[in-house]
C-alpha cells in the first residue's frame, strides 16, 4: 500500500493538476476553484508530508523530487478511486445560505463572491423581517442581513449602514413643495402604522388612496416605489440600522470570507482565511534593503486655459 493512500483523493487531484500543468492559475481555472484554495491545499500537503513538493521561488513552477514521487503515486491512487466510484456523481459543494430582509440589496456582494469563490455556491434567501431571528436560530440560513435591533444573545452582528426615514404622501400633497420635513409638520396628518415592515405595501396603498401619510426607511420606500406617491426625508425621527448577523457558534471560513466581502476587504487581505498564506511559487527571499529614494520633483500644475466668452 502506498504511503500516500491516506491522503484525500480530491487533494491529490488538485495537487496532480498543478504538478502536470506547472502553473497554479491555469490549474485552478481547469478545476473551477479559486487559486487561493488550490495554493492552500498544496501548502497543507507540504506541511503534512514535511517536505517541499515544489521548488520554492522557482519561475516557472518546478516539482521537487518529492513532488515527482507524489505525482506518480497520486496518478495510481486517483485511477483506483475512479474505478471504484464508477458512475457515482460527486455531491455538489455546500452552499453558503445568506438571508436578507426587505429593502436590502445584495447584488454587488453576490457578484464579488461569485468572482472570488466560484467553488462555493452562494444561495440568497429572501426573509421577512419578522422571521429574521428565527431563520438564523433555526438554521434556515447561515447568515442574514437584518434590521436592528435583534436579540444578540448567541449572535454576532456587524452593523453596516444606517437608513434615513422618509415620509410617503400622495403626489399632490403640500409637502411636495419641500425637500425635507420635520415630524411636527405632520401633526395634522393621519400617519399610517408601518411598524410591521412586511406589511408596508398595504399601508402605502392606503396612502395612495388619500388616507394619510406613512413614515418608512428609505430602502423600503424605494422597494415599493410608485409614481403616484412622493418621498421626502424626515429630519427629526430615528433612523434604522442594517447589520449582518450569524450564530456565534457557527462561524466558518466561508462566513468569515463573506464578512470580508461585505466589508470590502481585498482578496489577499491578511484577515481573510484565503489570503493569510503565501503560495509556494511566490516564496522568495526579500531583497536587501536599499537606501532612501531621492525626493521626487513636484509635478507641474495642469491648469486649463481660461475659455473666452461665446459670442
């Protein structure tokens, strides 16, 4: 029996792809996984076997003697595994399930995730605001964009941004003459109850029919936008806050990566599980320190010539 037979076959497949291609980026593309994940797999194998599989710093990528030995053995182990598996279809990778309450737009983060982690599907789940906590505590979603406040017992919650409230009124209402209003200016109005965000659409139907006005978060007004209604910022009532929450006992690498995406961290951030290691082919000695660079001369100003008057 090979001394490498205890290594997971998938890890051997990924190593073999790099070893045969001798290029991490091309191998990752062929495997439909991220380059970072492929690099981490190789680093873990080197640590587990206590040997270098690729020549450190070599350009182009080169196998060591130990790497060539593992490649020979890996091909046999992979072939045996494929013969045993026959036509069995491998299970799809688990998706990261992210919920979002009404008014939250997740498109931009979905695009970044798909580009950065193509091997981990992202499943977006629309969640009613009244259901935001149960969805998390019952495990129906892994994370959720929630509207605060929530019970933070056993929860991690990262505040993201705040929303200004707006008053919604019929298009011909007198407040259309102003850019913003104070609550006192609505004293004579019948204000619809919009505490239940999930039922706001019905309240706005009443407003459109001339039955009072409504005060809602800006994103909710945008979500239910109608041409027969106007929206004006309310200057002196509380705003609302959107946060990303998840059970504190369920923090995984995928969750940490998604937090990084939402917070705008770079792909190679040291705070990212996928970005805190160095690829084998990039391990190069640091160059000797050089003396201070000479100061640059300031760039000449680029003032546009004044234009003459048109006649």
